[in-house]
C-alpha cells in the first residue's frame, strides 16, 4: 500500500521554518536505519562509485573483495578516508544550508600467499540525525483538536568488514566477505495536547552479520568482468524505552527503561555486475549496474514504502605512465557519473540521487602510496510533489599508505 506524505511534508517544512530547529544532516535520515553510507575507497569516488570489475593494485577496492589478489606480494596497504559535505535543502517555501565532515573509513589489506589476500575495514553503514520542533498535527476524528510534536533522532550503524580473496586461476578470482553490522539509534518524542505532555525516549540496538560473495574474471589482459552478491540479512533489533506523562496532577512514569523486542530490520538481496576495459591509449573505462530487491523484504516506513532499487555508475580514468620519473605523468585523473533510483518511495515518487564526480590520484612515492582527491556534485529528491530537494557538494580525501613487509635489505 502506497502512503500519502502530508506528515512527512509537515516534518520537512517545520524543520526548515520553526525557530532555526532543523535537520542536522539529510532529512531522508528519518527513514529506516537512516541515510545509508557510501564509504568508497581509493579512486572509486572519482569514478562515480564504479569499481565492481576494477582489478586494483594501487588501493583497496571495497566494491569487490576478489580484487584483493592484485596487491603485490609483501606489500601492505593501509587506508584512511574522510569527506566534507555542503548540502542545501530546498522546498517550495525555504532553502537551508548545512555543512559537516564525516569519517569515511579505515582499512588495511595484504597478501598472505601468492594466490590469496585479506583485508579488514571499519566504516559507517548508516547515519540518522534530525531535529524537529513544534510540529502541529491534527488528532484523527476529533474535529479541530491538535497535538504538538518535538522529535530528536541520532545514531546509526557501523560496519566491520572482513574479506578474503583467492585466485582460482590466472583468469578467475573469488572473494568472500563478512560484514558485521552493529550500532544503535535513539529517538526522543514529546507529544503535547491540552495540559498533558507525553515523552517517549526510545533506543534501538541493532546487530547482524551479512555474507558477501564476489568474483572477477579476466577475459583478456584488458577486459575484466565483475560480480558482487550481498545476501539477504536480518538485522536483529532490541528496544529500550521510557514513557513519562506530565499533567496538571503531576508526573507519572508509565515505563522506565523497559527492554523489549522490536521489529527486526531486513536488508535485501543485492546483486551487482560490472566490466572494466583498459585501452592502449592509457584510458580506462569501468561500469557498474546494481539491483537491490527491497520489495522482497515486505517492509515499509511510517512515511513511505521500500521498493526495488537500481544503481548505474560509469567511470573513466587516465594515467600517462605509472612508472615515469615525471611526477605529473604518474598522476591518475578520473571522472564519473552515478544514477541511483533510491529505495524510498513517498507518495508514489522515488527519492532519486544523481551525481557527477571528478578527481585524481596523487602519488606520494614510487610505490602505491597516494592521496586520492575527489569532488562530487549531486542532487537527491525533488521539490515537486511537496518533497524536499537536497543539493550537495562533497569533497572526499582518501590516503593510502603502502609499506613492504619481510623484504630483506641488501648489505652494501
């Protein structure tokens, strides 16, 4: 059943207008587990987030664990990243700007044999942060009676990822990952009607493990195909809640830190395919298509429905000479585009996300150490149909440090 969005519209409008009380990050973090993170490593943000078929030997490719077998023997990659985001939220009445800096990830990876490699990464999975004050809502079937709602929400989930890759043949490599998801969200709601104020403090803790299978197949030295399959996963949820009522006769605690089970959250089957083509003129093209089957989870949100999601990403990169003594010849330049249909549907409209990226890999030495810089401009949602349009500028910095293990130095 498709839900109408007048309540969501009121949430957005009130958050923009009333007493400078506004949503701290994206208004779409109201949904589900919050806004889902795109924690992409190395050059991937510059490629429009394409990378499922990218056989990377210069950074950790978190889009496909099978790519880890390309890390050269005795090398050790350590990467840390962050992003700064400037966002503007606009509806038919008002426009508001927000700035924030987000930790993206840290990770390390290294080969353990000539045919296998491992990686460990820590990154956010989702983020929820919003604040709404003085929302006036009519009481159903009560004539002209209203209640007033204040809401504060924070929290999110973390993703601790363990990956293993094995080169089955010279053409085929396989990858297996386990994403350990954990974290909590908090939600404080105050309902005021007549002379009574009810406050509900809710904290929901989540935990789950998601298996991921991946592969890369080299058709020839210049053409690679990739596959990534994320299994459907139940994220277990436990709720702790307190309920307090204040009125003219005093204060009553209806619940005090009561623990109970709540609805678990279900992540869908996600399938991604891609190809990577390297040309003789040093140009590289990579393309991804992903489909997430949210319909099969049979979930909905108070403000809308979850529906199947499709993602398209196309990236181009160019490097004149990887081993040149001329520094600028070793810089890798990249650009890409991305289109995401989104999985949220409000009033029969999908919350789409479109973006364009450009960036570069700046070598720090003659190994694989590099600073990856990416700029992305994107647009999410729309002003029509009483929704909110989010325009964002994102600067991503990923630092990859490459060390060499167990290499005995020659004596002079």
